[in-house]
C-alpha cells in the first residue's frame, strides 16, 4: 500500500486472528510483517463505514495476528515512520493495552515511544486518540 489515505476500500482480507486485549498481554513486542491492507468497517450501530488499516503483526509465539487500526491509532506510527505503511515492514512495535469508554483495546507503538515503556501507565484512548495522562 503506497500511502495511508483511506480513499480506497480494501477487500476485507486479513492475516490470521484479529489482535485484541483478550488475546495478548500489555507490553508484548511484535514485528510488522508488511504494509497491510486498507479496509472499510461498519461496527454495529455505526452510521457509516469507517476506514481502517489491517496490519499483520508477528508475535513472539511465531503467530501472525491482524492489528486493526483507524486513523487515531495509526497517527502514532505515521508520526514515527511516515504514511507509507509498506516502509513499516520489519519495524518492531510494543503492544499496549489501552483503556477506552468501550472497554480495553490494543495500541501498537514504536518500541522507542514514551508510552511503550513499562514505567508508564497504559494509555487511555480519548476520542480514539492515545493519551498518557
């Protein structure tokens, strides 16, 4: 995928099990397998579909999981590595459990990000943007 622009609607393909707060632990390292695929998702009760990136992550157990991220979650990775997700292949991230009004979520952060440290409390997602306060 050349750049994250959320104009195209992907085929909805994914790479293994979707990553969630139920199937991973806080501070789990992962490696980005490839640039992923753009997709449109309409959660139950939503007025319209929302764009997301389905990004394959390889965890230490050797399994590949799908990280589903909308713009708010992606902004952290875009700020670190630019908006060409193909260039993210091989980059390492730290998975943090993030608290939201809708329950726990997962946030992928560059390993050197401030919130990727075990010394920092897990982030809180406010309006789908990570906060560390």
